[in-house]
C-alpha cells in the first residue's frame, strides 16, 4: 500500500492534470470534471462495502426468497437516503425450484449421489439451511430416466463428432459432461438434439478443484462436494421469463403455457460435484477418451457406455414468483431525459458474495458518493439511473422484464448501460460496444491500481504483455491501448445491448482472486474476504472506474461515442470471417485428399473401433462485396465525423443537443427488426451470444453462424441483411455530419 | 490379416519387382538380391520368437545373474546350430546392486515407502523372487540423508530457474522429480549441482499410469505400485564400465578406484511408484506449482519445502560382475574383412520381455533364416556379425567394453552397425546416420506392414500426415520420403556411432503397443503377448526390415552411402542453430525491455513471492563462415560423387573394393580426436546425446551446447573445429571422386 500513498501525494500537490483533456468535454469543462472525479474518488469507502456485503450475504437471497425481497428493500432505503427517486419494480416470473432430486448408479457397485454441499465450520453461512437452494439446474425438465451413461467431454457439437468416430451413440442414454468449454445450457441442449434422455454436468477438478490449488476451506478452490448451480434455460434463443417472450411479465401479463415454451430444457439435467461424479465415471467402459477430454480425477477416463445403468429422477415446483428490481434515479440538471444507467444484479445462488454482491456494493458506493456530492451541489447534467436486478441467475429475469416493459422509453432516453457482476482482485476487464473503446481507455488511464499505484490501464498492459507469447509480445510492446472484448451473454447487459441496441459495457476486475466458490454455498462473505478481494480495494477500483464512466457520460458536452473505432472493429470481424471461410475451404480440401488417399485408414490402429472421417462438402465462395462496400462508405463517414466532433464546441446548445441524441441512438441502427435466424429477440447484427456456445460471443453472428453450420444460403442472405443494416447505420452518421453543415 | 494374404498373392504372381532397382546393386545383381529377400521373408517364423521369448524371460536375466549367463549360453548354442562362428565375449564390470533401501516421511503423518512391486496372479513371472532386482537406480551413491523435500518437476535446469523465481532453494534438501522430460540420470546430476543431498524419482500417472489408459493387469499401463528401475550413471560423459574409461574391462584390466570415477552419481537416488510418491507430495507446502509441472495425482501440487522431513537411506553392493556378450559371425564369401554388424542387448531389468527380448528374438530369427539360406548356398558377400549384448541396462556395458576392446579392428572392418532394442505393434521408427537415409527409405518401401498390407514406409507416411497439424499437413502431403531421426543415447549404438564413427542405425516398430511395463517386473511374456505385439507380427516386420538392411549392405556392389544427403542434413542443422542464436538474441532483447519497463513487476501478483527475472546478457554474433564454406565445398563434392557412383559398374573389382572401403570409413572422418568439451569419449562432431538431456540428441553438439549454455567463446572454437572436421571429411569424398578419374 505504500506506493498508493505516494501516488495520492503526487496527485494532490502536482496539478499535472490541470491541462488534461477528456474526450467529449470542452476544455473549460474538463477541469471541472476532473476536480469532481477527484472528490468522487476521495469519498469512496471500503468499510461501507463490507458492511453492506455482510448484511446482503447473511442468508440465501435468490429470487423469490424472503431475504431477496428484504435485500431489495434494504437497498431501496439506502438509495432513498442518498437522494435518489427509488422504486421497487416488481415482475412475476416462472422460477422452478427442486421438489425431488435423486441420482443413482445401479448395478453391482451401486452409488447414491450425495447432492449436497457440507456445512463447514470455517464458513459461517454454509450452515444456514432456511431457504437454501439445493444443487440443481434451473429450467431442467422434470423426469425419471434410467439408462446407460456416456461421457461426452464438454458436451458441445464437436464432442459428438468425436463420439461418432469412436462409434458411440448417446441415443436413449444419459450423458455426463464436464462443466466448461461452453455455457452450461448448451450441454443438455446438444445432448437432447443427439437423442440423450438425461444430462449430468459435473465440475472436474482439472478445471475447477484441486488441480488449480488448495480447496476450500484450506484454499479458495472448489472442494470435493462443491457444486455449481446454474440455469440451463435456452437463453441463446431469448432470456427473461420464458412465458412472456419480448414483453414485461407484469402480474397480469398474458403468458405462454409451460408446454408452449421452447426455451425450457427438454430433458432432466443435474449438476454434481466431482466426488459424486467419480463412481459414475468409474462405471464407464468403452474406449479411453482422447487426451483433450481427460480430467483431473485419479482414473482412466472412458467414453462409455457404462455397463450398469444410471437413474436420474428430478421433479420441480414450477411456480410463478415475484421479483424485485431496485430502480434509483437522480434527475440530470441539464438533460433529465437522457439516462445513463448502471446496473448489477442483487440475487444470488444462496449467499452470492462474489456473485453478485461484490459488484453490487461497488455500485452502491458509487451511488452513495454521487448522492453526497449532489447534496453539495455537484449535480450530474444527465439523469443517472442505478439499478439492482433481481433474478439474474435463473435467466436475466429482472433486467429483461424491466427492459422489455420499458423498451420504447429506454431506446429514446438511454445514453449507455454500464453493467458489473462479480469483482475481485486483479486486472481490469471490459467488454462492450466498441464505440466506447476509446472512452474506456481514457477512463482506465485515470484510475489507479490499488496494489501497484500505476493506472489500471498500465497494469492491464503489463499483464497482457507479460502473458503473451513471443510473437505477440513483439506486436504489442509499447502499445498501451486496451482492446475491449465483444459481449456474448452472461449478465444483465444482454437486453439493453443485444435486444435494444443501447451502447453497453460490462466492467470488472479479476485474475488474482481465483477460486471455486462459483454458484456454490461457499460463495460467502468468509470466502470473499479471505480470497477474492480482501479489504475491498478492487471494489473501490471498480467504483472508480464505473463511477468515473457514469460521471463522464453524464456530464460530457459531446457524448464520447467513436463510431470510427466501431467501424474498424467491424472491419476486423469481417476480415476474420473471410479468413475463416478460406480456412474451412482449404481444410475441407485437405481433409478430402487425406480421406481419398486412405491416409486416416492406414494411420488408424486396426484394433480400435474407429469410424473413418466422412468426406466434407466443398465450401463455396460467398459474395462479401455488399458488406465491403457498406463498410467502405461507413469508414469514410465515421472518419469525417470524428474530425468534425473535435470542433463541436462551435455548435449552439440546440444543435449540440440534437447531435448528442443522434450519437447515443446511433447503435440502435445496428439492430435488424427480425433479429437473428431462429432467435428474433437478438436484434443486434454485430454481437450476439453463440447459439452453440452460450456465453461465447459470435461477432457478425448471422453470417458467422451460417458459415460455421455450413448453411451457405443463410450466410449469403445475412451478408445482404448486414449490408443493409450498415447502410441504415451510415445514414445516422450522415445525419450527425449534417449537423456541421 | 486378409489384406496380407492378398498382397502376398500379388507378389508371387506378378513379377512386377523384376525391373526394380536397388541403390548399390548393379542391375543383374539386384534381381538376385530381391529373390533372395523374398526367400528370406518367407522363412521368417513368429512361433520361434515366442518360443525363445518364453525361455529368455522365464526369470530375471540382468547382468551378473545366473539366468543372464544361461540365456547367453542358450543363444550361443542356437547361433552355432545355425552355422555361425560364435563366441561368448566376457568382460568384468562394476555393477552395483542394493543392499539396503529405505524411504520414510517423518513427522506427524509418517509414511514408510513400500518400494516393492506386488505379485499379480495375471502375470505368471511377477512372483519369481529369486535374483529379482528390487526397485533402484543403478550407480546411485550410498547415503543416509534426512532433509526437507522439494518438488522440482522434471529436475532439468529450466525447472531450477523457475524454482529460483519462486524463491525456493534445494540446497541441503532432498528433491522429488517426475520421470520424463530428460533421461533419468540428468535429474540427480542437476539436483546435486544445485546442492541437493538426495533425489527421488517417481512415475507420475499423467505420464505413465492411469491417465494414459487402464493399468495392469486390466490394461497395459503402469499400476499404482509399478516402478521404473534404471541407471543414473552420468553416461553423457562416457558409458560402459566406469572404472575402465575408453578401454575394454577385461578380467585383469587396470581399473580406476571407485573414488576416482566421475560418472557415479554424487547423491543417493531412488525411483518410486506413484502410490509411494503420493504421501510425500501431499506433505509439501509452499507455492502451488506452475501448470506445466502438475501431474495426474488427485492433489494440489506444491513446490515445497515440506514441513516434515524425509529420510532416504541407500546402501549398495559395489561388485565387479562378469558379463557375457554373444558374438556370432558368418564369414562373407567375397569380402570377409568387411563386417555388417547387427546387435540387440539381451540383459533386462528382471524379465525384460519388451525390453530387450522383443528385439532380440527378431534378430535371432534374422540370423536363423540367413543361416538356413547360407546352408542352401546363399552366402552373404560380406561378413555378418550378430551380437547379443549383456549389461546394456546399467550403462551399455557389454557393447561399450567390446567396442573399446576391438576399436581398431572395428574401425577398419565395419561397414555399418544396425541396432534394435524394444519392439512393438505400430509404425517404423529409424534413427541414425543420415548417409543411410535413402537406403532405409528403399528398405522400408519393400517391407509390408502386417496389419494393413501396404509398405511400412507408406503406413509411416500415413501416420505422420494424419497426426500433423494443419500447416505441416500442407508441407508433407504427397511426400513419402521418411526423414530418419538423429541418434542421441539410449541403446548400444553409442560406442559404434558416437565413439568410433561407424555408420549406425537404430530400428524399431512402435506406437500401437503402448504400456507402462518399462523397467518394471511386469515387462513380462504375459504383458508382451497381451499388449505389445500379440502374435509377433511386428517382430517379423522388424526382422524383415533389419534383415533386409543387413543383406543389402552385405551384398551391395557399391555400398549405398549417400553423403550428399548427410551434407544436406548437416546444412539443416546449421540453419537451425543460426536461427536458434537469432531467437536467443531477440528473446534476450525483448526480455530486457520488459524487465526495464517493469512489465513483470506490474504483472505479478503482489501477494505471491516471486523473484523478478534477471536481466539477460546480450547474445553476440558468432562467425559461422568457416563452417558455411566447408559445407559449400562438401555440397559440391558429394553431389559430384553421387552422380559418379551411378556409373560405378564401370570400375574394376580392385577399384570397386577400394571405393567401398572409402565409402564405409568416410563417416569416421566426422570424429574429432579430442572429442566434445568435457567429454572426450564422444568424438562424433555431428551427433551426441545432450549433456543436460541424456537421451535427447544434440546435433552439431559442440556448437549447440556452447550456445545453449551461453559459452560463446567455446561455441566459436567449436565452429572452427567443425569446419576443420568437415574439411577432413571432404578429403575422403575427394578420394572417392578420384577413383573415377
């Protein structure tokens, strides 16, 4: 901490920031803003975060729980105290909870899975059984199935190709998959597509357990009976209440019947610990799995099937439960109808300390300090909205329903949505709209890392460089610019970003607070304060980063959207996609040569059952020119706009107001009204979660997934749609340009 | 097996080979040779191999054992029956065996290591205790040491750099290292160099155990109590009897005292099983090891030190034991003083079925059939020498002492030495002198793979191609030429090749007979016939390959050495070495930039002890031109010779005889009389085992190791020596060329 003090000292006595520029601020306003930010930083407290976390994680606080409702009320009270107009936004959603869970290995070495996480003396809240959610996957089907078991590695489509080569079918079987490699909901979805009748997901110690480090309570990693809960709803189709797709699930909303819902998993699914998985995996016969499939248990991993059968029996309460979002507004002094929204969910799988309370308490501290400054007269120019979402864990329920319920107003008013979720010690990570990439680089350069005293941007650069391979090092040496990642799925930005086209970002620190508490009862105050962010120094770093971003967006003279950077990023995605198509083509050609020359046949061990690879279909050339032409125009126009914006101080207030409205609504033009193929809810044409990856983003998703799945005509059609979308978007840029004529 | 029959059918009725050429045979002789080879193939029997293996593996037959002596006598009797002049060549060598072995973990969770491989009902010979060698490392020091334990990964120099970064010293400690990543003798050598006082080596299941597949007796892999025995003598300095360096250890030879010997390990060393290793590894504290160090046991791997101490107590009998090589000669009809030598060792660590008897019985079958054909009048033109070496396992004792004892005669007479050792189902592997690379490609094209019916060359090509990555596939597609590997250490070719400069090769099949029997009591007839080469079909393939190579070398009109290919290979090694130097230079520059910019400091987790990397010394430019000029001349001359050799049928018998003598002795010119730095026994300037890798070859070893160890002046000096060696070699090529003037 010594370095930290020295640097604060420097900040106070060296007025070196006096000449600092901030993109979007006229020179005279920049200095005021920087002073404001300095005050903001200085008022942030770590002890508040601990106090709130202690309260909020004192019991299970999932959607529908008494504690969850109490937590919402607690936060609402605080926000009101801090000067925010606060409401509890209530929705009513389908949230299944377990009625019966049983998993047994039958046969001559029977085993009944424990399915329970033990109480630990070192973890004070692990013994709280009242309202504790047992280990389960939300939106699994009810079912009682008995069948042989097959190990499917991660359970993604490529794994089933490998199984086919091994001559193993999962039809009529129960599959067991490792967590990881995709969002968990992909595993039962793909299993069901291949005819499996049940799915077990377990945390392998090679990914999440003793291989990484000492297990809880000795160390932070997942103990032998630890289980990752989580949703398996088919959210890549649409998130939110499955019975109210596309509109708010208010108390009396019209609902689909459960049988009409397509996103509830078709087969029973259950998550288990690696100790429960061990006897199941030991029962498997058949070939030894490929090296990449092997885990960290002390066994030989076989693909199966098992000789003994497995019985999986699950029944759920399919109840409609109320959820409570907290929505706290501070009206902007100049532009009350331009909203900068900040959000983090407040529900957890049980105690949920790291996920989500670590981010929640940072957001609360931002709100508290801004409230305190407002009382001193430092009012934000635009309206700030602080949200605490309920029901994120099962299906982004609270955020999605609220967004769907207020879609038109949000599209009209929202400047940007800034999300956080879990937070821990380490390095800054940002994903989001690339129009905000430059903006976040500036913000990150002004936030100090609590452990080293350099900026969080500088530390991120050091980490990226130190971890890079030889050739990458040479490329990035000296380049401190932080590329932000594209957003797939996994937290409450989805409805804002991918459904409404509101510029969004997800912000968090991590990398030095690793652990295995995720979605277990051990994600507790005890665990968090020992391992994730002792002292909440990175909670404060998150508050500085997100808070600073909020304040800059709220007070900017010209909103700092850089569509030229976004255009450059889209260009990179297209280049990448064309290279992928070329690679697919040359791979298919090579593969077919090898198949025709009997190379695989001669190379294979004749004693192993091994189906030879099938001849690949040849990969056609696609016509990319419509998108290329659209990008060329866009590049020219966004370059011109970027230049013009630096002279925006010449515009009058009315013009400026109009320009800002164009700027913050521009990204909405990247939506396509009919959305993506087979999932109209996802309208953004640049970013979407992968249909077969879940969390993992697919950029230019329509075209990319068309190519990946060999659906060439669809890929070609999506090129046309993207070109037309980009042309629409360009007309907005042209409108902004016209403001300068 | 169906394909096999079809193909034999084709061979018999299609005289398509009638026009086949064989390099080194004049056209009229090539057809006779091919007919001879056909007869040879047809007489090979698999049942003989099984009969001999059953006898030879019926009890422990290591050097100094009664069974080993009986086995030598048994083989001598057979060779004599087959028409060979056979002698038992006896030497007397230092061979330590255990008197006392104990390994204990002290402290509050004490553990006494079992150090014994259990008897298994499924393995008939595992219960034979008479003369069974216990689990130990030969040439370990005596010692009784008690100290804390440190885990050193593979125990190679790079691992100690990593330990230094973690702030851990092994000074005064006992180290525990995983087998693999280097020859085992490197581990205690490097440990002792760093101040360790004892060394434990264990087989981690991630390398050698249940991770690969089911363990014995269910499957072929190493069981929980299986132990890899083996030598830890410092053989990269010199192999053979350590008390008679450079000369034969005949009964009354003058010997170094044990205290004068430099190659006996300085500290006590013991190999253990993974079940014995588990409690030791669990006792370790300190940082979690880097990912690359982690093994397959169900624990978190820590670097140590341990809080409890470990006591390692070892005492050995340091006896001089007799060894018995079997040397069987069939005099050549035309050139009795030109010898083609074939060898395989006959001693094993206990039953030694795969290692070495699988190769031994193939060699015996070659000799039997050649003997039978000789009785029918098909006498080889050159003398064939079939050898069965004793004492290979401890230190290549039998071969080295015999070679040292007959060095001058061997250099005068030996055309080539062909070695084999273990053999199993799978793909052909050949390493050796690159002057024989084309020769072995021709041989491999004419041997049929027993499982697929294509040639073993074609199957090797298919395997290489199918296993290659994307970019390599494109490079090798359609190119069926087999690059042979360079020889480091690991079997009886070393004295012939690296000490005397006799063109050598090591031949074997493998890749589909994997297992964990290596140097354990389970390397048995039971294991071999279930898992390694059921039916001995690859024993026969080895006999066809090595036997065919023997017969072609014995009968060639012009010996098929291709020094142009060798020159091309040397050129590749030089290119590779220059690229390595450039890489070292740019890595050092990059590393120093990162250190100066505090990149590692800022990227490191401040909560972990981590010594920052030290600034690297800058890498100088070396003057390679002497070698480059020598290679340029050599390239021109070997190209010219290659062309001239195709017209060698114009030479008369005397000239041809002289030419052949030049050809087979040429590689001896690649020796440098004073050998390599700090190890004069290794005289070959192109190939040597690595001083710090053991098995692993170092090509252009003087220069390469100078560069790797940052000894720039030595590297420069070795460039000069290599250039002068190549010039000497070139004068031989010029002498051969002169034969055509």
